[in-house]
């Protein structure tokens, strides 16, 4: 028989060995844990980078069946896409739609329509927002209609066919997001961080505590909840240019989601996101395609996502309000898209090397007096006091100031002198007084009641010597 002291020591050593064994992990188990983490990260990137589609885990739960239910049931839609299918890795075109259908509706007018070129090799995505009221020819209908009618009359298949005939581009894929369900997707992500350039007011009842809390979005960098995100991407009535500002907000939102997706900030919300996405997103992409796309877009930078709006202007035709696309400028934009070039050409300032201007001061200012030119002054830089500073300058020079305020977004690096058709001479007088700035036509993109709109840019400091 062993002495008691020896037995106690043996027991202590056995306990120690068990504790150490408990802390040790089989290398095979550790490897499986790393694999699960890699899958989790992959899944999170897919949902945002590829527009809301998840892989791997979701496949087992019928995710692919849910998101592809429309394309598998609609042979017309499948035919529109399959005819233009591209080889893996090659640049391709797709249509993104925001669905605004109401409860009980099977079809609805598309609230948002975006043409996108996706280049996996260069890790670039280019998007052109097409206003929902754009006047176009819809296949099968004789008279021109608003483009969002295509969704109501023929669903995604007719919308894609309309975009193909409008642009002449092959469309290989599509993706539709239910805007009502967007708030659930955003909440599943834990919110989306966005720099809101201007207060957004989507309140229905300004006396309602709910509306004031969730549908009034203040200016500044903040995390938007699902309800706030829905307000942000849908608000348009508060803006002078309506849908054009809304499309800019939608572009900002998409970029913010991509940025958040690339940061992998929502890895641990995967199960919630899978559920929200599968219920509110429709696409023809298969899960293997989405996984492959994630691998191809690894390392994509925020700057590689370019978003613009189709060149167009508002117009009334036969008593109906339309957005009329500038066919010449749109064709030029599409040519740049085909080549993978920046969608908008570099802007130049009058007087700089290589610059051009639609107004020649020496030829057009004769006989036009400042007292006969009414001005609207808007702060486009977001620096407090700029609109007032500009107003003082022009008042001193004899220009009547009828309105001052802010632009919808504070993104203007250069001051602009905006004129309406026939206002070239008056614009030249304003530009001559200012001494710098871009002279541009309103072209339906800027709405103001006076003769000239002056958008004060971040370069306004150059005018301090003239005050």
C-alpha cells in the first residue's frame, strides 16, 4: 500500500493534468474553428458587396430558393438574362430595382432603377441612376411612358428589356430590394453609418413622437436605424429637384452599406441578416456565383464604387410631368461606361488651362445691368455664413437678392453661376463681378425662381478681397 502522502501527491498531479488537458485543444478542432470563422466573414461580405445575397449557411436553409423564386418562375425574365450571360470574371451589366409595392399587390411601379457595370477584374462598380419618371419607349406600347410603368406592366422582365433598348447594353443580372423590408435588413446589420449632409424630414405627423424620433434625421455623421434608412432613401418632397436629390441620397446609402460591409462590422449578425435578406431581396444570382464574386472583389476600395445620375431635365408634356433624358449626353456617358472610364468628364473652371465656358463675358455683358438681374444665393459648402457673405458682396454691387439658403448637399468644391435658357448674358455679368466660378446651365437639374442661382462653393475664400 502506498503512503497517504504519495497518494495525495498523485491525485494532485492527476488534477493538474486534467486541467491542462482542458485548456488544450485538438489541432483539428482549432482548424475547424478557423474554417467556421472564415465562412462567417465570407458570408458577411457577400450580403453587402453583392447587394444583399448570402452564401454557405443560407444555402442549407433554402436561401437560394427564396431569392431566386421569381427568375425560376418567370421564363420571360430568364430569357432576357440568359441571352446575354457573360463568362465568369468578365465585366457585366445588371439592373438594380427598388420595389415599392403595397400589401396585396403582385406588381408595382419601380421606385428606384439603377444600371450598373460590374468589373470583377478591376474591382470596380459603376452605377447610373435612372429617374423613375424618365420618358421612354416601353416595348409593346406605342406612346412613350414613364419608365417605372414597365415594372407595373411586366415586372422585372419588361423593366430589363426597356433598359436594354434604352441603352443598347446587354443585361446579365438583376437584383430587386423590397424597400419596405429594407428597414428590417438595416436593423439586422445593427444600423448603417452615414454622413447626412442635410436634415431629412420624412415625418407624416409632426406631432407624433414616433415620427419625430425615427423620421426626422438631423444633419451629421450618425448611425441610421431601419426606419431612418427607409426615410433617407425615399424622401423627395422636401427637395427642390425632387427625385434627383433622392437618387443622390440612395447613392450615398449604397456606398455606406458597401463601406460597412467591407469593414466586416456585422459578422456576428449573420443569422439575422440571412433571414431579413432572404425575405426582402430577389435576384438571379446563384449562391456559387455570389461566393465567386466575393473572392474576385476582395480588396475593393470605397473609391471604386462610382455613382451618378442620368443627364436629364424636368419637363411637362401634354400636362404630365416627365424627366426628359438628354440623349446626346447620355450616349456619351454610356460610351464611357463601356470603356470603364469615369462616367462624368473632369470639370474645368473658366480661365484655367484647357477650360471652356458656354458664356463669353466680353461678347455678352454689354448693356446688361446688375440691377436687372435677380439672384438666389445658396450655400453649397456647408460653411456657416457663406450665403450671407455672398449676399453682401452682390448687394453692394447692385444685384437684387431674392432668396438665400442651402443646397441639398454640401459637396460643391467650386462656386457655380447657374443660368436658365436665354440667361447667358446675365450669367456672364454675375461671373464677371465674382471674378471666378463655373458658369453652367440649369438644364432642369437646378430649380430656382430668380434669373441666376449662385452656388457658393468651398473656394469662396478667394472672394474675401472683394468684400
